[in-house]
C-alpha cells in the first residue's frame, strides 16, 4: 500500500474518534428523545467507519511483512 493511503487512513481514524466520543455522550444523555435517535444513527455510521479503518490499521503490519517476504523470494 502506498504511504499516502497509510497516512490519510491514520489521520481519518484519529479524527473520527473525536466525534464518536461526543456522539456516545449525546446518545447517553439524550436517550429516548428524537435527538438521541438521530445521534444514534450518526453514531452507528461513525462506528462502522472506525471499525473499517481500525481493521485496516490492524492488518497493515502483517500485510507489509507479507509483501516484504514476497519481494525477497522473487
């Protein structure tokens, strides 16, 4: 993977964490109100994107190690 992609996925993941924490607090405080339901929808979208970027960042070291091994054998 390119350094460009790694750099911006890390930045995206960090910046998604801030509104995710804020939305968790809003959902907890506004439970049972229309604001709480709306915030919960946005929270679900943010958590899904956090999970996808987090999975990428988790797999990245193994992927890089595997690619290095592939290049050595060629």
